[in-house]
C-alpha cells in the first residue's frame, strides 16, 4: 500500500472517530483538529489496527507527529 492510498483510506476512519469529515493532509496534526485528544488518539489507533489488520507498537504511536506519519506506518505495515 502506498502512503497516498493509506491517507485516502484514513478519511472514513477520521470521520467515524470525530463524527464529521476531517480534511486530511500529510502535515495535519492533532493541534489542527478540534477535539483530537488522547482519547481520540486511542480510538484512531484501534480503528487503524482493525481496518488495516496491523498492530502499532507504543514506539510507533509515540512517534506519530502527523497524519503523514500515520500513513507512512500503515503503508509500511499493511498487508499488500
């Protein structure tokens, strides 16, 4: 999976977690999205793991600084 494909696949997950569409871009961070707190982050991680069939390590989650970082991890770990 490419990072672009992962980014596109994240849109419905963000909408589910936040209850409304979130315009995603690789540089988007939690500071840019109202309501993106630690609870929402856990919900996103759970949704990502379920959707892509992957497990994120604590180190990977701690290293996520942006949506682009998340897309890169997904692209690297998701089954092809």
